[in-house]
């Protein structure tokens, strides 16, 4: 089984070396693709150095910051073109522990899963070093999205995932320009709505130690508005998400 681990980066100069090192040690047989949006702090240059030293690591430079969703879609296109069986999403900031990847990938290869989500909000999952307010926003946002979209998934916003590449085919053309949490919600929901099997694997999510978050109030608001609109149109409308939900 061939796996591509996609690592989107924007201003992760302090984090990029350690995370690539940890990924390589956790899943040495997997290829790694860093997708950088011309980070002003030189993350892309460090990525070039890592790629020059390690044939399993590649670097993709994008001309400007265009959001997490766009970076991942380009990474997925590489997975399709390269004939990879599975594709992994992971943050560069160390919040997601690559040591979980062998177990997550095993659920794809030996089990029935099309998508394995590294989940904070199932039994055994947790968050480390998050203030009370952040915890409450993530929990209640996920509960709202689960209810609104009639999903079975507890951590729809999670950014640590392993997909069977075939479960993403077709989605790349239809996914709209969601930026952050919303992109993750949309992808998980589409896999589920298309009849795919989604498994949540409990993880400990650790707050980033270096660099700054790119997720702000605007991205949370985008997610709330879109999830509400999708939920309403899935129930009452004729939009594309209704088709997705009923196909
Ligand atoms: N290429 C690219 N990567 C991005 C962009 N925005 C965020 N990222 C990366 O996507 C990952 C997730 O972003 P974070 O800022 O860590 O978001 P978060 O995990 O919700 O927020 P924190 O908990 O504060 O870390 C990180 O690896 C970022 O560097 C972007 O516009 N382009
Ligand atoms: Mg993060």
C-alpha cells in the first residue's frame, strides 16, 4: 500500500523540521509532501532543504496564501497523479502525533474504513493544553455540526486523517472554497453522504508550542454559516448537498 502524507504549512519555520522527522520515523515507507503557500518566514526554504536530503520528501510551493482547503486539494491531486492508495492529512505544528499513523492506516487496510479520523471527541480522545473556552467552542461546534448535518461523526473539524484515495475521487471538483474547519467538515460529510465508512480513532491533540494559529473568528464564522446552510439545504432544498446526502 502506498501512502502520501500531505503537510500544509504557513509560517511553520520552527515546527517543520521536527514534524517531518517524526512522520518519517513513524511511517518510513510513506512519501511526504509539504505544501507551502510562500510563507514569509522561510518555511518553504527549509522544506527544500529537507526534500534535497530525503528522496521520500517533496516540496510544493504555491504562490500565495490561499487557505488550508486549497493547499490540501493540490496535495490530493498529487496523490491521484502518483497512484497512491491512501492519503494523510496532518498539521505541521505538532498538534497531531505521527506515532498514531500506523494504527490509523491499519484501519484503512485491514478494516472497512474509507476515512479514519484522529478524533478528540470520542472515548479515549482528549486535548492537551487547551483553555476552557477553546475546548467549549470545539465541542459545541462539533455537536452542532453533527446534529445539523445528521452525521455520525463526533470530530468533524479534526485535521488529522487518513483517506482511502478512491474515497476522495470526484470530491475535488465539487468541494467549494471552504478555508479551515469548514473544509474538514465538508470533506468528512461528503465521504459519509456518499456511503463511505468513517472510523474515529481516539487521539490526544496537543496545543501547538511554536508559531501562531491561522484559525481565527472569521474561519469559525464561515464554518457556522456554511454548516447551517448545508444542513438546511440537505433537509429542504434541492442543492448539491441534498444530492450528496441522498445519492
Ligand atoms: N499551505 C497552507 N497551509 C496552511 C494555511 N493555513 C493554515 N495552514 C497550515 O494548516 C495547518 C493547520 O493550521 P493551524 O493554524 O495549526 O490551525 P489549527 O490547528 O486549527 O489552530 P491551532 O490549534 O492554533 O494550531 C498548519 O500546518 C498550518 O501551517 C494556508 O493558507 N496555506
Ligand atoms: Mg494547529
